[in-house]
C-alpha cells in the first residue's frame, strides 16, 4: 500500500493506493481516485518556468528609486527580464529535468503572444513549452 497526498484540489487528501490493483481509498472526491491511480501508473506534471528575454524588449526599466531588492530584481533595483512559460499539457514526471534543461537554453525574442510555442515536443514528449504572457516589440 502506497500513501500519497492528492494535489488535485486544496483539500490535500491522504490517499492509500493498492500497488497491485490501483484501488484508492482516502479520497474525498472522484478526482482523487483518478489522481491516485494515475500517480502510481504514470505520474505526470505541468512544468512552469521562465525564459530569458533578448532584444529590445529585454531592456530593463529604470532603476527603482528605493534602490531596494524586491522580487525579480537584481542589485541596484534593475529588474531582470524573463518571460513566464509552461508546458501545454502534463509531461511524464521522469522527463522534468530534461524539460528544464531545454527551457534553460531558450531565449525569447519579441514579439511573443501568450500561447506561442517556444519549444515544440519538449524532451521528446507530446508537450510543448508555451509563453503564458505576451511580450510586445
């Protein structure tokens, strides 16, 4: 019997999954039963990350007047330009590091529209890495 925590909803049910029959107990909803069985058969995840932006859109804004370091800021208040991305479908969990390596090599160039494919068939999967925000010229 394998014990896992369901991540399908905020409840975080503690599931017990029979490793031979994939029978699930401890779920508060039907989605938990599906998640528990799939997690043992073929665990998958949507990968989220960011890519570096090159070109005119990569010019950082003026340094912030408070000269502080907030989220996404380098020293001196200069904001680093990155574009948020994600896989357009769950990919096998054992491919996550390969996906992240490919994402690390990508450089986005403006213009980019939300939904544009930046890496087709990432890490040999059926999933694509897509922009989740638009980047004007």
